[in-house]
C-alpha cells in the first residue's frame, strides 16, 4: 500500500469516522457509563453519610446512657444529625443529577455555539 493512501486513511478517514461516531458513543455507551457512575456516587454518598445506621439507631441511647434525660438528649441529637445528613444527601444527589444533565446537553450546546459563531 502506498504511503499516500495510508496517510489519507489515517488523517482523513479515521478522523471522519471518529467525528461521526462521537455522538453515537456520547449518547449510548458514554451516557450509560455516566449513569452507572451517578448510581455508584449516590449509593456511596448514602453509605458514607451512614443514613441507614442513623435511622436504625435513632431511638437508642448514646454512650450507654439509659436515663430518661440521656435518652431524650440522644434522640434529639441524632435527629439533628439525621436531618443535617439527609440535607447533605439531598444536595449531593441533586448535584449528581445536574452533572449528568450537563453531560447530556453539553454537545448540543457546543454545536449550537459553533453554528451561531459561523452564521
């Protein structure tokens, strides 16, 4: 094979096929990977904030304090911590979904800006 044909294939044909395949990859395989990353991120956030553990131990006394006042203080302290962590979980989950939405619309915005610049 001649070097000119190899050069043409390497520069033009491969570039053209990559440019044409990019939107297909972005909205199929790439979107699937980003969505699985979103699910893993949300589950990791849930696990790191220990929300399940906070729900299960909400009515148990802290530090083994079994008196009535200790139980009341423990309940309200855990309730405050649970509300704060639930807020952080909600904020983190919304952030993950916003980033995923940006991932999905970024090529459209880029193409729109290019067309707007050219015309």
